[in-house]
């Protein structure tokens, strides 16, 4: 044993695998089992699923979720694809600013958008009262299916935009020229050449839209008003069942996981069969727009982007108004800000404290998992790589339920603690840092590490002194994106929080429900400003000021 040196990377691989099995695989398996168990006897049963599909109230929520997700996905494609095409094909005035605004609208929480549209188009909303009192027109209700579509579409079309923009940057213009030489022009060229080549990217973005709209809890909860979706149903049933048994909620969570897993598998299968490789030797050169075409294209883009950023502008503006509960009074003040810092300071502190702890863990795990997956491939690293994809198909509310069901009794009791919230944040947001770390690691020549080791530098020291330093730009870019989504997280936190562990997102949600619009607006503004500052840092670190693409 004198000259024995253990392979530290194998040890790290085993430790990471154990952590994932304990905090992700075991909770998911436990919830799956509970969905098939009788809470009283522990016997295997299908009664929870029979209850779900036999009662219209329950299965209607599933139908509603499908209506929302498919409608939003179609609308997001109809909005996102044209904007991406126009921005890639033509010289659009203010393009850089527009891209930043699009990304800000994508990164801001959807429930803030829902709350903002309540302020504008709710029963006592600013636009509603103005149209009724001065013009005599009753505006359509923001509540229900239509309002959910509006909020989700304006929030999620940037996913389509980002993916399609990335695909069009790799598009070889010689393909269009070849088509034109064969007599293919105008719409026929667009639908026959361009769209088929970028279809895999459209489907990749569509999957992100589908997953996010299916899993979102805050928006349908705030403006659904009788239009119940699966996340809202799972939450309400789980909360009501906590006094007795939560097996029925687990069964509904199983159904959601099955749906998202099927959609994820279908999308992956389609992309694998339909992906194309383009040389991109001659990328698209942006042309000029003139006359009515310029007016229509610019008008369409500006209108969509303006509607996208209205929620953030509305929240910031109303945070400075005098309020009395849900009623806004004449005049401006900082009363709402003084109130949140005096009564809700714990929620603000928790958000940044839990976020910082989660990011530290995400940084460590993201870097290590990326390295063993890219440089130390074996069976175990393959399993870890597969497990890390699970957060893509687990809605936040479902993850919260799985953790609470698994760690709510001896020997490990984590419910009500900050630790369980941090675990959920790490699991949910690790993929951002992991993917960006893996991407940059593929660009680093392994010969650099081999040369260092051949000169007598130990592998671990080589990793810290050479590899990690070269990985830092990609790692930090992914970490900032993880941070943005961590501080905005609601779906899992609203399941896991207690009075002492409430975060800003949860506090905003509860303040809106209670009708305290002033404090909700002030908290939302703090969150929006934090998001914008984080994005500015992201652009500075990534060095993509001219190309604001985000690896998702």
C-alpha cells in the first residue's frame, strides 16, 4: 500500500452518484410508490388513478393543462419564429436593445407577469377603468383561459426566438441561392427550404415552452379563476391532504412526470432523426428594409417586445404609488418599500442567502460533473449524466412534493428547514451551469492536461491550475443564469417553505393573494432589478454583447 494513490476522480464520481440517488432518485421512486399504495393498509392499489380519471373535476384539470400548453406552444411559435427570422434577415433598428428586453422578459417570473396584467386588465385595473369610464368599452377579462394564454405567450416566446436565432446564425445562404436558381422564390423558398432546416430548433424551443407552461403554478393560480390546471390541482390537493394522506397528490404528480417524460422522449427522437448539419460558410447577411415592409416588420417586432416588457414596467411604476390594500391612491411615496424592508426583510434575506448557498453547490457540482462526463467517461458517469437530465422533466411543484414526502419523517427530517429549499434549488437549476461547463470543456484541448501531467503535475492539481481556469468563462455564465432562475423560483418553494424560510417569490405570491398590491409591487421590483443586474453581469462575463444567445 506504500505507493498506492487512489483515483480521486473515481471517488468523486461515486460521491456524486450517491448524492443524486439520495436526494433525487430516492424521492422520485418514493413518490412513484406512494401513488400506487393505499395510505391506510400500504397495499398496492390503482384507486388513486381511478379516482382521478373517474371524476370530471380532476381529469378536466389535465385537459385544461393540455389546452394551455398546446395553445401557448403554437402561439409562441407563431410569434417567436417571425421575430427571429426578421432579426436575422434584416437590419432592425435597436436590435441590441430589443434582444436584451426579450431576454429580460424571458428571465422574469411568469407570475409577476400575471400580477401585472391584473393591475392593468383586472376588474379594477388601470386600463379596464379607463376604457369603461372614458370610452365606454368593456375590455375582455384577464381571468381564465385567455389571460393565461396572454401571460404565457409573452413570457415564453423568447425560447423559440433564442433557439431559432441560433439556428439561423448557422444557416448557409448558398442554399437559398441554389433554390432561387431553380426557380424557388418568396414564401415557397421560406417554407420549402428555410423552415425545414430549422425545424429541429423550433421543436427544441417548443419543448421548453411546453415544459414551462405545463409546470407553471403561479400564473394559473393567480388568474385562472376556475380554470384549474394540473400544477394548481396538485398543489391544492397536496396542501389539503397534508392533514391525512398525500398519496392522491403523489398519483397526480406521477401523471405529470409521465406526460413530460413522453414529450421529452418524442422531441429527442424527432430531433435525432431530423437534425441537419450545415457548413455555414456563408452566413446570412442582413439586408435593408424599405417602405411599407419596413413599417410592418418594425411595427410587429416593437409591438410584441413592448407587450413583453409591460409587466416589468407596470410593476416598477406601481411600486412607487400610494396604496391601501388592493386600491392605488393618488400620489407617490416609498411607503411600500419601507413596509417590505420592515415586515418582509426576512424573505428578501432568505432569497439571497439560499440563492448564494445553492449557487456555491451548483458551481461545485456543475464543474465536477461536467469534467467527469466529458473527460472521465464510464458507466457511472453515464448514469450521472442521465440523472442530471431528470430536472428537465420534473415540474417544480412535483419536485417539492417528492422532497417533502421523502424527508418529512425519521430518520431524515428536512421539512420546514432552509436545507430542503436549497436542495430543490440545486436540483432544479444545476443543468444551466452543467451544460455551459460541458460546452466550454469540449473546446479545451485535452493535450494541455496531458502535457501538465507528463511534467509531473498531479491530475487534481492540473485540474485546478489549468482546466478549471480555462473553464471559468463558461462556468460563470451558466452560474449567473442558474442564479437568475434560483432567485425567481416559486413552484417548488411554495410547497417547501415555512414561516421562517419564505423567499421573495413566495412572499410576492402571498401578498398578491392577500390583496396587498403595493408591497407585492415593491418586492417584484427588487426581484426584477436583481434579475437585470445579473443579466448585465452575464453579458459582461460571456463577452456576447453583440450576440445575446443563451445556452438553455
